[in-house]
């Protein structure tokens, strides 16, 4: 499994980056991105520390650990420059904290992140079809999430992604050890939201493409 949206205790996760990656490796993950929450207050602190931890783990461990960030609850006007700053600081996977139905995310956040060219729009909620079309044009992947508080719109997103030929990825948005999935639970989840075996392979390929 490749999981490109997880959190360590550098933001609101329970585990140090190394323990998070080690637990993922024990579940036979191929790769994991550590994408802690950041805004203007901490982005310059969080990303270099994730990069440092990933460099160490990749030197010694089999699992591929990718430095990233999830830009979260920020003014729409700051999104573009924060995405550029994150990449400059070494984030290889930039996740935009999308308009999940479980949090009071500013309307227009989905579109602003897509326009800024994030790699993944996380938990995009009841995303507008025009924004899905924009994501296709801007090569932004849309996230299917196994996190309970975010997963309600997944079936709708699958249908609309198929309609518009949008790229989907599956992530756990892990905050705690129990959020990490083994492969059998991951497959069960994907089938439960309406994906065929062929579409599951496409989702896997989309994640693999992001980490090349």
C-alpha cells in the first residue's frame, strides 16, 4: 500500500515520524508520506524536521518515507504562496486540506488548492463538479479517505471522478496507530465504496505516479 496523507506528533498525530513509518512498514506498506498540518505559523518549522526524519529512515529502512505537508484552514489568499513555500522547503507531497463535511472549512478552499497545484486535494467533501473538471486540467488528485469523519462523500466522489476522468488516490489520513490499514482491510474498503478491481489498480497507479 502507498499512503500519502498521514500525521505525526509534529502536528496532531500520536506518533513520532519514525514510529509512524515503522508501524506502516510492519503492515507491509510500500511507501508513506508524512504530511503534518501546517499554516503560516509553523510551516517553516514542520517541513524541515519531516525532511530530516525521512532522510534518516530512507537511508536504513525498506519502506519509502516521503516528506510532505497538509496546508490546513488558511485564508484563501495565502494558499498559492504557501504551496510554493512548502515545495521550496522540501515537501514532495503537498496536500490541500479540502472542504470536508466534518469541519468548518472556508468555502472556496477546494478550488483555491486546485488552482495552486497541490498534489492531492484531501477529503474534498461534496466537491463541485466544476472543481473536479478543474482538478483534471491541473493534474490534481482527489482523495478517497478511510478516516471515519471524512468518508461519507466517498461514493459520490467515485461516481463523479469516473464521469470526469479525474484521478483518485486512497489515503488513511492517519492520526493514530489504529488508522493504518493492512492490505486486506484496504481492499475491503475500496470494494465497499464501489470500486472494481480494475479501478483499484488505477488508484494504486495514481499513488505510485506521485512518488516517482
